C-alpha cells in the first residue's frame, strides 16, 4: 500500500475550514469517525495528510480510504465556499469558539454548521417547541401562546420550520419581538416548505437559519430525524404540543431525554390522535405544562436568574413605578422576600414576616398569584416568577 498522503487541498497554504468541508463530503465517512480522526490527528488538515496505513490503523474502512484517494471532494468544498459567500452563509466548525456549547455536548454533534442570520443566537438560552404538521386550531393556539410568552421573557425559540406547530411557534416568536432559530432538514439555501418563504425571510432578519446539510440539499425524508438532534441539542428543553404516536416530534423528545434536556408536553383531548404523543411523554415523566411559568421554573437556576435580570433591565422606569404602585404594602413585603432560584415554604414566610398575620400573608400570596408574580409549587412552597 502506498504510504503517501492521499489528498491535499489546492493552493499553497492549507485552509482548515476548507478541509473541514472536504471532510464532510468524503463518501462513507460519518460524523463520529471524522471527529475521532480529527481529535487523534489534531486537525482536519492533518487527516488529509495521513497515509493509508495510518488511516487504516485508526479504523478507517478500506472503501473510505479509497474515497480519500480521489480528492474530488475538494472541488465540491470550494464550490460550497463560493456559494455560501454569495448568499451570506457562514460555516461554523465544531472546533470554533462560536460553535454552540450545548450542541457540542451531545453524542453526535455536527462537524459543520451552515448558518444564516444572527450567529450569536446559537449560544442564547433557548427552548424548542415542536409538534405535528397537521396541527389542530387548539395545537396552533397553544404553540403561539407559549412561544410568544417565552420569547417575551428573553428565551429564544427553536423549531424546524415545518408546517403546523413549528411555523406557529416561529411566527408567534417574531410577532412578540423575540428571537427564533429554524433548523432545516435541507440545505440552508433551500426553503421548505415553499409556502414558508416569507416566514423564512422574517427569520433571517430576526433570528437564524441553521443546517448541517450541504448547500442545495433536497429535504429528503431521512434528513428530518437527523436534524432533530440539533433542535434538541441547541435547547435547554423541548416542548411537544401535538404529535402522533410515531412522529418526528417524539423523536426530538427522545433525543432531548438522551441529551439530558428537559422535556415538556401540553395535554390535549383524549379523542384527538395528536394528543397521544404528549400523553405518552407525560406517562414517561415529561412535565405537563399549562403556561410559560411551568417551563421557566424547570430551567437551571442561573438561567432563570439571568432571564429575570434581563427582563427587569428592559422595563421602562415608568413601568417599574406602576408595578410598585400596583402592590399593597403586604404584597410588596412578600414579593421582595421570595426568591426566583429557591422556593420558600409558607411557614418560612410567616416566620420571616412576623408583623403580618397568617391570613394577611395567605391573601397576599393569592393576589400575587393572580398577578402572575408568584408561583405556588407542591406542598405550599412559593417561588418568585417574572
């Protein structure tokens, strides 16, 4: 066997980004094997400098080694770079600092992401909202309500730009002035479904479009289960609104569980087959949710604190004054006592505010709940919300 390097990029100076793209295009080379080769040899460039014997010793199958020897994938990589430049698409490799940290943690992270729009959004605190393409009016309404409420409180909303629940979540987020990420099962330059062209353009202006598939890739059915791990991987948790018993949304939920993400489900009518998916998830331990607070209270403490700070920072001074005036003296004392990161039992509140009677505290807690400023948890524990 010839032990000379099998392929090299054209030009005098090797371009690591070009080698990453070329690596992505080598037939038969999967994500995990490619990442292992880069980790072992140090860079994508060094993978192409390796000899057949070295590659064979690292477990690369013979047919893949033969693919390396052609070198034709560099032509495709150069074409990708030129097309991307013309369309304002950026490549993001797994080794770059801007690569989403949560996505890097999953079992099988994409080696290369194609990104259009706001790159920094991939590192934002985000929740995914997914569901059936054939959503009922109830399903669309719930997706819109939840997406709008979460987005207005500083969370980015991730979904898949599909018909039904996905589109409803994207639109509601944009209408609320929030940020949204659409993860495609096609190339980042392919709009699918075609009727979402205007939505696609709105997301480019107010969010980000992401794909791991080469430019021009057709939305083949097998692509969508693959892209679902990115939807869950970018997110702190996944909300399933409506989904059939065997559906892509349930695949996303299963992946979220494997990635140690939170899984939420919105219950529906027992006579609606699209309620079966969420109900199955609830039986398996997913949290049943009714509103945005049910989602936020399950997020990590540091995330909830950051969201509260950013939410307060965006409030005008006049709004803050009106907020203060809307509370009675007793309500303000209780609200200031409660924490966003740790629930307090009613007995602790009573001990901390001896100047108030138990009836005054209970009535004030109820009023604060009506104003969506306090959330009651099981066992008479209370938590400050937004």
